[in-house]
């Protein structure tokens, strides 16, 4: 093999090695950019989830009773089973399956098609009907279980935001206590 052929082969090998090295560097850059874009997309989805939905907290309103409407019937809910800023815990001697009322304020946006699930059986989200004397309260209602008293329980709220996004928020409460806080998204 003459010197010119040897140099041509050597240059070809070096060019091929350089091409492989540049491809690898480019693949690493593309992967890093894709990862950054994925993280930004997840962060944007989290911001959207936080900003587009309700943000429920125990009410700060003072009230003497809560109104509920079932069909055409109206009920006044008051007494030891209604939690409030003044009654922060249900008495442990409360009867099994007594309905507990936990009034909430929505410090976020409205939502539609709201569904509740989680660790509390038969939990419901309700809103007071528009009528004289009503405070416009929203509240969760669930059957009391003495065995669960004080136990931290998750409540999952699935909903459609007013701008059309299907979102899920997770809250936690302590069974029989005036506590309700969002844990995901924070």
C-alpha cells in the first residue's frame, strides 16, 4: 500500500470517527432538549391544574345552619354534626352513619362534572340552594364512622375545568374534624 492510499484510508477513518462522535453529541443534546421540553410540559400542566380548578378550604364564614335541597325538598342542617370554625370536631359518641357536614369555601375557579371518590364511603359535594337565609356555602357530606374518627383520609375530586380540561385534585381530611386541605397539586 502506498502512502497516498494509506493517508486516504486514515482520513476516511478519522472522518467516520468524527461523524460518529458528532452524531453522539447531537443525540445527547436532542435528548436533553426533549427532557427539558417534557419537564416544561409537565410544569405547565401542573400550573394549569392549579389555576384552572377549585381550591377548597374549610369555610371562614360564620353561620348558624346550612340549607340543603334534595329534589323539591329543602332541609335545614344544624347541630352537632355540622362542623364549623366554632365546632372543629364531631363528638366521638356520634351515632354510626350520622351525616357529617363540612362547609367549604372555594378560593379557586368554578368547575363542572365534579366527581368525588377516595377513602370516605358515600361522600358528596353539595351547594346550598339560592334562597333567603342561605350563605351560599358549598359543603361535603359523609356518613360518620366512629372507627374512622380522627383518621386522615384522602378525597379525590375529578372535574372538568371551565376551559374544558379534565383534571384531578387530591385533598385530605381527618374523619370528623373541621379539616380539609389540597395535597396534590400543592
